[in-house]
C-alpha cells in the first residue's frame, strides 16, 4: 500500500496511478508549492542568481501567441463595427449618468509598471478574448473618449481608434494586441481591459506590495505543468530557460 507523500493517507488505486499524493486540496497545494520552490531554485542556480528565496512566486497562464499581419479585412470589419456603434446611437440617447466613467486607477504608476512586467511574461493570455468582442469597445467607451476631447466628434474618434491598429497582431487575439502589448493608450481602452486582473496578477500585486525590491519569480503553467518562468529584478526580466536556449 502506497501512502500520500504529505498526509500519509493510503492512496486509492486511481491516486496511485496518478502519482504519489492524494486528492486532498491541501496536499495538492503543498505539492504545487514545493514544485514552484524547487523550480525557482533550479532557475536561480542555472542563471547564477543568489538568494532565490527573495523572489516571491506568482503563477500566470500559458500563452504562446503568433504574430500575423493585420489584414484589410480585419481593418474593414473593425471600422464597420465602430461606425455601427455611432450610427445606431447618438450622444443624446444616453444620459450623462449612464456614460462610462473615465478609467481611473488608484494604483501608483510604479505598481502599474511592475504589473506590466508580469503581463509581459504571460504575453497577454486574457487579451485573446478581445478578438471576439472587438477589444470590448462600445458606444459608451467612444463617448467617454470624445468627452475628454471636446474638439472631437464621434466619427473622429473612430478614425483615431483605427489609426492605433498595429501592422501586426497576435493570431486569434485582440487586433490591438501587438508584440509590445496593447497598442491603445490606457485612456482609450475599455474599462475591463484596464481593470481586469487574473489570479496570478493579483498574487503578484500582493507580493510587490510587501517587497520594496521589486522582485518576483513569475511561473507560466499549463495543464498542471510548468512551461517556463522569469525573474523580475528591478527593471529587468530574466527568462528561464533563456530565450536563446
């Protein structure tokens, strides 16, 4: 009879086939924690980093996007969608109290920069949803944009949004998701794009809040397997395995 590595409970036949731990979430959480710490140690030794324990761990989703050219059809369909938004409604049809508030964040710029590093390691897993939702743009977002710039009309806003489309974007992802991240300025994005934080990003934020050295070890996982990772050390991102390996 084989027992669980952590709680010493006898494993069922199915659990024995799957590994050396039982199905209890506490044991699985402990096993994941040990895996992550071990991987961090391995990465630190390989990269000749000292004191790996000073890099708090955060886990983000796996995303391996491929850059493709923006096509004429991509451009045409987004233009058609945006023009449809402003032709179907007018500013008078939506009272001011229903207009979307400007994106305001209580997050300090330094923290936003740190969180941006985490998103760069993930490569924007959440952004692929923007493909099916036209970057989550809607009439209220366009109204918000022109309200901040009274010299503009809604049709001007459409042209400006189209001008921000990159020449290349990630396949099957948001048209604004370029190689360096979102090509839209933060104030032009839908609020959900500015506000959404995955579990890994929330964890990283908590760790950064108690870590004045701006350090983190960000692990990318998929199907319960570690795919890759990176150390954030100040303004530097050091990938493991190295990108050229």
